[in-house]
């Protein structure tokens, strides 16, 4: 079907799909040099670290399922910076391109990328500092895409850290 014969809704859906693919391609390129980090993947001593380790330790980012993401969603902050950014692709891929019933992996990731309200978090700062400029730009694109999908909580704090890039 040509674009000329598409309905307005079909054109809008096509445009949205292309935008998702562009955001994904930016993420894929920016993070392609990241390799799976060695275990432990989490900060030890967290009560839930064992569950996260068990779910992710033998998986490449592209083999993580929607069910795996649901298992670790609440505890993604227990991941070390290298593991967090390695598995970021899993959350982004499921958010942008997968047509499965995974309960909002983009929201979980955006929440983990929102600066803490009160106390300074060394682990949060360490996570952000682990990004290259290209990775940071791709993450920002993802966050701004997600903003178009839903109403973000703490939007101002989020956008202070993740300003809009050339979208």
C-alpha cells in the first residue's frame, strides 16, 4: 500500500513506527560496543540482588524476554552501571519495537533515569557518568520519545538531566 492511499490514521501509525525505529537505531549504534559485563551484575548486599542476578546473569541483552524484564523491573537500580547500560537496550528494544504485552518497560527505565528528589545518590551519578556522549544522546532521545507516549512524572527534573537533542 502506498502512502498516498493510506488513511490519516495509517499514516500516523507509519510515522510513529518510523520514529520508534529511528530512536532504536540511535540506541543500537551508540551502545553496540558494550559487552555483557561479568558477574556480579548487581551491587551486592541489596535484598533483591540475588533475584536480578538469577534472571539476567546468563543472558545477552537481546535474549532478555518481557517476562525477564517484569521480574527485574522494580530492582533495576540494583544493577551496576555497566550492567544497567548493557541491559538498557533490552528495556528500550521492548519499549520501542516489541508488540508483546510487557507492562511498560519504558516507564521502568525512565523512572530509573530520573534524578532522585532528595538525597544525592553516588550510585545514580556513577551510572550517568558511565555514558559516552553518543550514549547519553541516545538515552535522551529515548526519554523524549517516551515523553510523547505518556505523561511523565517529575518531567522538569528529568529534562534538566536529559535535555532534548537534535530529534
